[in-house]
C-alpha cells in the first residue's frame, strides 16, 4: 500500500482516526444495523483491500474502511459482552469489591465483580444503603467478599441529559444494583474466578488504600490530603466540590487527574535513579515495570494507561535514537487502547488527554521555534517551554471543554506557569516521604514541606479563581459545531505551515526526520530551497 504526503509519515495516526470514527459510527448506528451486517462489512472491505493491491489509492481507501468497520465491530462485540437481560427478579449472589465504598449521602457506592450466579464475571455498580446503627458498611474494603440479595438492572441509555449508562460502559461496568442495608453480609472472598492480572490489580489497590491511610496519619488538613492523594494516588473521592471548582476555575483540573504530566515527572525521576549506560535494555525493562506497576496501583485510569503506553513506546524508540513524542506515537497508543476497550473512546478523560497530547506533539516544537535566538536565555527558554506546552494543550482541548462542561478558564497560562512547577515539587516530595520512611526526623521535615507546597498551590488557585472573568460560564456548542471548530483548526495550521514553513513544518521541526526521507515522501524541497545535511534538525541560520 502506498500513500502520499504527510499522511504517509503518520500511519498509526490514520489508523487511530479511522478506528475512532468507526467506533463513533457504530455507536450511533447500533440500533439500526445488526452486528452480523457490520461484521460482514468488515470482512468484505478487508478482503477487497487485499485483492486491489495493484491499485494503491483504492487499496488505501478500502483498508482504512476496514479499520473503520473493524472499530464498529469491536464496539458491538464489547456491547454484547456488557449486555444484561432485563429482569426485576431478586437473586442471591456472591461478589468481590473492586474498590473501597465511598459515601454518597445515605448510601455508599462501589464496584463489585460477580463471582457466581447468572451474572458471573460481570462488573456491577452497587449502591448499598447505609446502616446507621451498626455501621457495617464502614468495614468494607477493596477485595472483600459479600453475599447479597438484590436485583441487577441493565444499563439504559438516556440521550436527553448526561448519559450515565455510557459513562458506566467506559468503566467496563455492565449494570447497576441497589442493596438494602440488611440484604448483605460479609463473607470470605473467593478470588479463584478472577484472572491473575485482576488479582494482582486488587492487591495493588489494597496497597493504595493503605498508602492513603498513611497519608491521613501524616497530619495533613482536609484540602492538603485531598490534593496530595489525588495527584499521587489517583484518588479523587476526598475532593470537595469547592476544591474541584477552585481547580476548574483556575484551569488546573488536569493536575488532579493523573495523566502524562504526572507519569512523565515520575519517569524523569526514575531515569535519574536508574543507571542506563552499562545496561540500557535492562534499565528500560526496570523503568517500564515500575511505570506499569504504578499504573495498576492507581487503578488503570484511561489517562494513565495512555501515558504508560506512550512512555513504553518512548523508552523503546529512545534506544533506537528516534523521536520520542510524535502524532504517530500517540496514534499507536490510541489504537492499542481502543482495540482493547472501544467504549473508552467516549470517556471524557480519554478525549481530553489525547487531544492535549496531540496538540503538544504537533505544535510544541513549532511554538518553541517562534522565540528569536537573541531571546533564548537560560530563563526565557524554560518559561517559554511551559507557555508553549500550555498553549498547545489548552487550545487543542478548548472546544472539547466547552462542549462537555460549558466553561473555559481564561488564566490558564498564568496558572500553569506557577502550578506546574508546584505540582512537580509536590510529586517529588511525595516520593521522598516514602523513601525516607527509615528516618522519622527527615520524613517529618519533608512532610512539613509537602504540606506547605500543597497549601501554597491551593491558595494560589483560589486567588486565580477570584480574578475577574477567571472562568467563562454559559458557553455552549453542539457536536457539528465541535467538528467544524477542529476542521477550522486544521485549516489554520495548514495556512501557518504555508506562510511560515520553517516554524510550522511538522517534519522539519523534528530532529529524527531525515531531509531526504521528507523529500521522498512529500515530493517537496526544504523551506527556502536550502539543502539540509544529515538527519539533524533543520535550523534557521539567518
């Protein structure tokens, strides 16, 4: 198969876009097309793609169509796996808790994995009525077993408001149940029905709960504990509505959701601690094992999984001396995640995470080249780097934020200039707290510093949120408008590339791309007709 232009440089990006389009189309048409029709369309387009090898353009279209119909097929397969029969009959069943129950008014909520009965192997969102007399619910923990009596209800879509059913499907949840306070009892958990990976995940989640309790014993106040627990362990259950609003208005909500920023900081720290010169491959394996262990520890959230996949690719291509971050790398990560869990495409965190990283991968290098050489000082370059990352990420996610939340923070640049360095220090100090457990005196000093930085971050964001016009409210766009905005962004980037090729060329700003390879793929000459030597980054020597 042969392709042309820039598309050939990013094959996995093309695959990811077609796969995501097929998943979205399959969800929209799920009530109008039988799964067998979609499966047949996939095999027909795939077979036609292999038959038309002598016609590259037709073959490319057919194979991309096969990827799209394959995405729709995967979605319908997973929908069948999550489908439950509608029944109001109450049954007795055994289940194991997949997380610690969290209080929601008069009830507690948790996710349970059915061990036996009609729904064995299914994950259910359970709502348990609190027993205020005995408080039995307060003793439940991750990995505990229960024997319960209730009816399990399948998920029902509601497109008139927030689609809670679709949200639950993004979390691998197949149904819901309400359990009366006297309709359950705690029993010994039978984990034999779980896979080894699920049992390992449960052990790590139990460890996370113990780390959270250790945080509580350090003497942090409520807001400090909530910030540190969310930023390091991915636990957002203790975040108060006021604290969430403060971070949202200040444009720092991404700091509370574990993502590539947090994992990248941890990865940077690990690279300093693990020697790489003598045994680079062994060091790489150790780094990846640590990163994936941490990913499982915090609950395998989509943004963290995406970051872990990208860091795995990063470590591999680093050994090959290639570019670590590119739209192609992001496309590969998206392809892997959507193939494993197609409903993850509808997760808001997945969408925001990928669009932010895509904007950074596409525009960060170009924005860095905007600053004149005479201004490139030791202070200006790091500051402009943070600004360029913030601009690239926020502009790329702005339409999605408005579409999903109807608001947008206006002081995000000011916030990131201060909040990102503070978050980095908080993450490093959190690691130091556990690393200095052998010395209570040193640990006390680090805990005091960690408390101070968390308090400073919270106070700074309160100040930003109180500024006039800090958070634009009442914004609204529909799905066609969202698509039109991103099409406009694409045309704007293409126009900037044509007007300022040396600053906005997605190829010449990447150090790994050979000029000869660029010319052979696109049929173009380098900007200004200059010849480039070797595979070094194209530089303006004006």
